[in-house]
């Protein structure tokens, strides 16, 4: 491009020089000057003409080359614009995917937080349950265990007698806590609590059969039945009593009544601690 500008400036200069030669003075001086300058000027014009003829094809060739270059640049620019648009579209797609991924991550984070919260809650509940189990185990270990089951005798009928007698259940099958004494027939409460007590009475003699339950020296219950004929008969009863530590329970055979027992254990006395107070 700088070559083209230079050639244009050279042409303008040559045109200016020609104009000054044609506008000179009249007369001899002009003729002399014209004669003296004709030869060099013709030589210069000839040289300029040759230079112009030589450079003109080069100028048009360069212009065509520049035009082709501009066309190529326009094509490349359009290609670059298309690639930029594709890149922008890809970027937008990536942004959309990133937003979706971000939403998924946030959902996963919330779910993880909820799971951690539930896990912490479950761990707390588990610890509380374990603590409660440990407490119950300690209470169960520390709580006195009381239970007994006995039968009366292998001797057969007892009574009737002229006075009340304490029944001594001599056959002990269960005596956890050793609260029942077969030598005296007394059950002694080891701790304050609620106790369940039960007895079964068998009679096979004609007449009265019966039994009374005492707490310490207080009669709590009397059960009896009149038998008109021989043959075995039974009755069973039970009580739930609140006892203080040291309270005693025993059964009494009233005067005039009879009971019977043998190796088949027809008459029994049992009890257990339900819970402490």
C-alpha cells in the first residue's frame, strides 16, 4: 500500500513540473530557456513514462492481491464468528449443565444433612435406649428376687384338732431369696413391696376343711367348706398384699377342720414379689 501512495505522489510531482514549463515567458529568453530545457525535460518525461509503464502493472497486481487478501480475511472472519458462536453455544450448554449439577449437589447436600440429622437422632435414641436398658439391668440385678413354692406333708390327713395350729409346709420346691422358713411355716417379706400369695387346700375326710391366712397376727382370709361325704375336694385362693420388710405371712388350720396331703402334693402354698416400693 505504501508503494501505491509513493507512486501517486511521484505522478503528481511530474505533472506539476510539466505545467511550470508550459507557462514560461515570451521572447528570446523563453525560447532560449525552452531550447535549453527541452532535452533534459524530454529525457525526464521519457524516464517517468517508462517508470509509470513499469510500475502500473505492479500496482494493479498489488491491488488485486490486497483485494484477495481482504476477501480471505472476510471469509476467515466469518469462520471465526461461526466458531465464536459455536463456542458461545457450548459455553451456554456448559453453564446450563453446571447449573443442573449445582442443583443436584445442593439436593445431595440437603439429603446428606437430613441423613446426618436422622443418624444423630437415631444415635441419641440408641444411647438413651442403651442407658435405659443398662438402668433396667441394674435395677433388675439390684432388685431382690423372691419366689417360693411348697407342699404340706407326705403324712396324709391333718386334723381335726381342738385348737388352731400353724401349717408348716415342709416340702420346699422353690425358695428363691430364702424368704420362706419350712421349720416355722412363715414367709417373711425381705423388702417393702407388693407380693402375690396363693394356696390350694385338699380335704378327704367327712366334716369341715379349711385354712386361714395371717399377716403377722392379723387374719386376712378364711376359706372353709363342709364335707358331708368322703372323697377328695379342693379349693384355691390367692391374695395380693403390700408388705413392709419383716412382715410375716403364714397359714393356720382352724380347730375342728382337717386337710390332707401326700406324695402327690395336694395342698400347696406359694408366693412371689411382684415389685418393690
